C-alpha cells in the first residue's frame, strides 16, 4: 500500500473538520507539559472545540480550495489545530486565555468565518465574548430600562396609596 493511501484518511478527517467550521486556529504547542496539554484539551472539549495535532503537509492538502488554505504560510514547525463548528471565537478565546498561564503556547494564525487573521488578529478575536455572553449583555441592557420604569411606577403607586 502506498504512503499516499495511508495518509488519505487523515486528510479526509481534517477536511471534514474544516467542512462547516465556524473557525480554526493553529498554535505552536512546543514546550507544553503533559499536564498543561491535558488541561488545555479538557477546556477545549468542554467548549465543543476539536483540537488535534496534525502534520503540516496534511493540513495543507485538506485546506486546498477552502478559506483555510490561507493558513499555509503559518504551517511551520509543530502545529496544533483547534476547530469549532458552533462558536466562532471559542478556539481563539480559550487558546489566548490559556497562553497567558502557559508561556510555551503560541498562537500562530486562524480563519474565523472565512476571514484569515494573523497572530495579532487572532489575539483581537480572542477578546470577543461568546455569543451567549453577548446575548446576555444585550438582554440585560434591554431589560434594565424596563425594570427601572417599573420601579418608578411602583413608587408612584405606593405614594398615591399613602396619600
């Protein structure tokens, strides 16, 4: 069996990850301890993010013809690939937060909703809260004026009842 035939299932696996993904982030994981890597993988898994280490050439082959092909110049050295199909900012957010405690982890680049971002761009994307958190903030800001208005009406009603 040829080497290409052995590697094709892995390329197909990566292509399936990219298919319908909201975002993908690549990182340099050199220097992480086993304990740190285990903690990182657990955090990513809990957020619904798939994280695996693949050979760069296999990632390049799987990304051909997709928006993820833009990652090719950054595919050098050891590469960890984090892909999310639901939350576009989750991989960048979790990786950047973890990189603050683990100096060895370095964000390389990423593609979020079809747009390529370099290292600095991914750092910026990481500061965007999750969709649920943004919706919560929106609901809170919409609810606040209504609640204040209800309190004022209640106070007016109480004063009228006293008089």
